[in-house]
C-alpha cells in the first residue's frame, strides 16, 4: 500500500521532533526513499510537493542531486505552481558545473517568449542566478526583446539579467549597450536601478563604453538632483531619504565616469556639494548616501574646497557614536590615505583612539589605517601608540601589528639606536609573532652600527637574562653576545646603567639557553656558536666552554652534533687557527628593498658610515651613481645599477671573458699532403664545436678526388658540410676546407675517426685513422 | 555583488541559504558553519560588519549581519556594495510608530507577508521566503526596494497559484474565504446548559 505522502509542513514537524542528529537522519532518509519512489512512479500532481520537501532537506545539508531531473519536469509543466517550485529547485540544485543545467535552456526560452509575466519573471530570475556562459549566449536575444516589454516588472528583471549575462559573456555587451539610452529615461525606480547597474558593469568592462557613457553624465546629474530635492516618492524613501539605493548607485556610476575626466567632474561638482551639505544623516540611509558622495568627491577631479569638505565629513563620522558609521569611516579613510595623505593625517589622533576599541572589526581597521599614517615626523609617537596596542591586542592582530611596526621602524627610523630599541621592544612583547626575517634584519642592523655595539649587547644581555622563551630575541641576543662579548665585560657605557657582568655569568646564561627545552634547534645552534666565539673574546681559560662543546658532540640533533664536533676539532688540532676563524663577522650583503633603503641612508650620510672595507667601496660607487643620477631620491633606478655594481665588486664587470683560441692540430701527413684541423667554440652554444679541416698539398703532384669522411662516438652528433672542392693543385695550391659541426651535449672526451680517399701520384690512396689527442678545450 | 544570503538561528541551524555564486554542496555547508562561527562570537553592541571567512573569499568580502532575537540575517557581499546600504536592506522596522517612509526592506517585507513574522514562519514556509527574496535580490544584485511593489507581486503570484490549485486547493480556498468573511458581533460566552464555550477574540481579517 502506498503511504500518503507528507506535506512539507508535516515533514518539517517531524524533523523538528527528532531529538538527536541520528534520529533526524533517519527521518530524512526514510522520507528521501519515499520521494525517490514517487519520482520513479512519476505522479505529476505530487511532484511539486516532493520537490519542495527535497529542497528543504537539501538546505539542511543532505544530498539531493536525484531531484535534478524532477526540476526539469516541473519547469516544463504548464502549471504556475509547478514552475515556481521547479525553478527554485533549479536555482538551488543545479549549477553550471553540472551538465544537466543546459537542459533547462529550452524551457527557459519558451517561458521567456510565451509565458505570462510571472512565468517570465521566474525564468529571468533563474537565468540570472545559474545561467552559464552557453545559456547566456543562447538566450541573449530573448532577454534583449524583453528589455522593450511594456511591463515594467518584467523589464527591470530583464535589465538585471542582462548584467549577469555580460558578466558571464563579455561580448554580449554589444547587444545590451544600445537600449541603455532609452532605459535611462524611465521613471520606474526599479528599472532605473537596474539600468544604472547595467551601465556601471559596461563601463567597468570596456573603456570604449566608458567614453560612450560620459555623454549621459548630465542626465544622471538631473535624476539625482530630482531625487535629492523633491520630497517625492514616499514609497521608495527610507527614513526620509528618497530611494537611497538608487542615489548610491548613481553616485557610484558618476564616480566611475568622472575619474580622470575634467569635463564630467566639472558637471558633477555642484550636485555633489549639494548632496554633501543637504543630506540628513541622523539616520543610516542618509549616511549611506553621504559616504558614497564623499568617496565620489575624492575619486574624481573635484575642486579642492570640495575635497577638504569631504575629508572633514569623514572626520566627523569618526567621532559618531554609531559603530557602523565609524567602521565605514575608517574604511573610507583607508582608501583615501594613499592619494590625500596630508588631509587624512589631520585625523590621526582620532584614528589612534579607535585602536582602543573593544570591537575587533573596528580595531583592525584602525590598525591598518594607523600603520598607513606613519611618516617620518610622527614615527616616534605612533610607534609608542602601536607598541602599547601590541601589548593588549587580540592574538589575531598581533602578527600584523608586529610586522607593521617593524616595517614602519625600518622606513622611518630617526636614529639607529631608536631603531634597535624599537625592534627589541617588539621582540620582547610579541616575539613569537614576528616574521622570520626579523632576526636577520636585526643582526644586520646591529652589525652595521658599530658605535652601538656596546649598547646593543648590554640591552640584549639584560633582556635575555630576564626571559629566554622568546625565540627570535634569544637568537639575536646569543649572536650579539657571541660577537661582542668583550664589550659586554668592559663595564662602562654611557647610554645604559652600568652593568657589571662576569664571564662566568655570561657563560652560564648561554648554557641555560642551550639546555632549555623552550629553545628551538636553531636557537641552540646560535647559542653554541656564541659560546665558541667567546672562547676567543674572553680571557679566562676555556675549560668550561670546551666541556660544553664536547658534551654536544654526542647530541642527537644532527646539526648541533656536527657543529660541536667541528668546534671540538678546532680546540684540539686546529687551536692555532681558532682566533682567526672566530674573528668578528664582516657585514653581510643585504638583498631586497632594505638594501637600497639602507644604501640610500648611507648615501645621504644620515648616520655615521660603517668602516668595513666592502661597504666603503659600496659608498664610493654610490657617490658616483649619485652624481650621475642626480640625488638619492629615486631608489628604483638606483637599484638595478646598484645590483650590478655590488655583484661585480669581486669580479670584472661586463660580458664573460672571451675564450682563449684553441690551437690547430695537424692530424695527417703523407707525401706532402697535410690535413689540419682548426677548432672554434662559439660562445653562444656551449656544446657546439666547429672543426675546419684544411687539406694542403705541398708536393709536386696534384691530388684529385679528395674525399674526407669522419665518424664520432655515439654520444656526439656530427654534421659534415660540403667541401670547398676535391682537387688539391700541386706546390701549395688552393687548399680544400670542409666544415664539421660537432654537438657534444654530454661533454664527453672527443674522439674523431677520419677516412681519406684520394688519388696522388697516379695511385688511389685510402687512409683511415683516429685522432685521439684533441685538445681538452674542444670538448670541455 | 551579493555573494550569499544566509539566515540561521542561534545554534547555527540554517533557515534559509541562497548562494549567488556556484559552490559545491559541501562548500555551501562549510560556509554556513564558518559564517555562524564568526558571527556568533560577536558581542551585542559592536558594529554589524565583519571580514568574510576564508571560504567565502577572505578579506575582500564582508559579512553584514543583523541579529534579531533567535535569528541571524547575514549578507555576504564583495567590495562593490555599499555596506550601509545593505544594512538598510536588512533592517528591522523601527520601534516607534510607523511614519510615512520609514520602511526598511527585507525583514519588514517578511513581516508584511507573514503578518508579524517569527522564526517559526520562516521555518515552515521556506519556499515563500525564497520567493520574497527573489523579488528583492536577483543574480546577486539589488532588484527592487519598494516594499509595496514587492508585496503586490507576491500577492499576484499567490493568487495565480491558488487559481490553479483546483480541487486540491479547496481547503486553502476555504480558509481564505473564512478569512475574508465579515463577521458581525460575536457573543463572547455561549452558555448552553452546562457546556460553556468561550469564544476566542479573533483579530479582524482584513
């Protein structure tokens, strides 16, 4: 007996009645089985209800693909209620990655051309949601026809469907561009909204359309003006603002049309000023319009007074109590900070206050904006603020904040000491969140600032003594102590409090780092090397260090073990070399953006020049380049030339040196006939060898029918070109030359077997011989 | 454009999910879960905007949401939409008496179509909610914001369905017939012998 099928509501009741997930699954599986059976039996009256149920369970996340064919059947049915569910099913179950979706194209076509309005609407809706490129191409003409329908309901849907089609198949823009002019004259807001969206899409896709639509700027201005001034159309107004959605869309389109175009911008200026001053912002709708206006003003070529007004409006919004408004204000300011930096700077204090917001969205925006506002004049104050933010901020933002501070410090650091201090503070606060290259950067920085070595090593030592858990900090500190341990012991340094440190304390600290389970293997490596370096810097005996090093000779970590063993060897067999090997490191070369920034700084002489020989050569080269390029303000052109200069310091500049010529080789001699081989290796193709075989005759008799053949081992390729002739006149007449091309991709030793046949002194001669003593340069 | 419209309750159970870009079913469910996870962490008095989760496209996309009692209404949009505009699209009607022109669109339209909508209405009439939504947003773009238009169209479509329903629709027609009846004064208490029937106070059905 067939059970009567449940209505949708009843099924939902049942599902809600299920107490556990498993029970729910059971109910749904049972029902799906019924539905499948019903689909198989094909009862048309119930199909609609079954599909509705299926869509419900699909929303809950259960598989429903077996309903796809049913959607097609329902769409094809003449009843409206069937079509409604069928189209809904199509939108939810079919997508363009399944082949089945193409099957509805025909139904949609029929419905578009022959259906009543609601049916046409359904078809358009489905087309705009799941329409793939093929479907759009097929149905473009139908949609175009509907653009001119008398019914505004269908027309507005057709316009938005056109937008979707253009997104999928950009070539269709040609079809949908002409109707726009007429559609703009409509009074129906829905159609206008769709048309503006359509025009916006067209303009964003092709510059030609953009030019075309600049003509309608006056028309758009008129429409907007009507909306703003007349207290009209209460149906469309929200909170007293007439149709804010349409206003926002028009403003956006005006922005696109007015960008970089004086004339259009001119036409909009008055209207924008009017909207900016007259819109009531006590409600959300007004604020939405005002924001769009501000963004438009900033993007087009507007009058300077208007721009100031716009930024001030944003500033006012920043102080608004409504959080949504503040969020949008921060976002808008972030967009403007690149182009109108000084205007946004005025609001810096407010932005910094927003950092303290408990609302995560707001504080994130405030962080991005604050980082963008850092410049050389406010860097100290801003970094202070950002540091305190870093200490309190949620973990998601820590990494961004830390790297932002480090980047800002690198770009705008007023002094090296401040820079080192800042990085140190960031490392202590948020050490685990910094980027990997922070350690390298800091060591580079310290290494370069010779006058600050003592200061750095003290600061780092104290920081390390307090806390050995932050890995980047520990790594830098270990390196520094290793390099400059002698300065640490000296005891006096004007810049920090006097710190009396004994050798033993330092060694003990490094040993702690080595043994701590918090230390990463890389950190241990740093510590071990530092200990080793201290063996030359400190003057006490090295027993303690030796002990530690020999212990680690049996460490499980391969890297550490290797180091320890090598250092051990250094103590024992190579003790005489130890001092030289463990000398202070020279400054490493830096690559990337930091390089030319650093070079720029040094070129400007902002800080005392380091004295390592390589960098002073760098400086000299820079001076030359500076003179020629007229100043260090242009890091970009400086960089490639700098790169070349640096790269060529040790070697000769220019192209690789030409290869030395290879000597000729005489391979055969008989009764005055000589065969000589000359070699050439063209520089472009390393595997190619060109051999010219020259045969000369110094005897009294002619040589005729001279043929030379050659063979090479298997891995080579040989090409014999035609000889210049086959007769050698007597007494040093014109020689015969023949070119042999040998390709030697494997760079194997070249051996050549030659066979000569000729007539000489009335006899025919045949000679076969191998040439083994070819010079090395021919095949290497 | 609007990438997705999601309605789910305080426990993350989806009440409506509409995607305007092709995602596989698994991805859709994951997106719903991820969005619920992000949105449920928010306090009550913070702003209504969030960065989108990774599945929905990351920080280029935003989640604009509103929380009413037991339901979250979430619109996932990309950077081409105005955030405050979309917020207006979702808004709940103001608490003060209805002024002319204080209409906000989606939730209020639902309210009008279902007569004081609550979560149960959305649960039991998902298909109707889809239809209403389809009148407002099409293909990821805002289609119509005039509430009266939308309601008129929905009514016309419902009428069309009912007229097709034939015999099977008789019960529905009976209900609507009763609804449209103009009832005279009804005695509140009918006392027949020892049976006392209290007639409930039915609201007028206009």
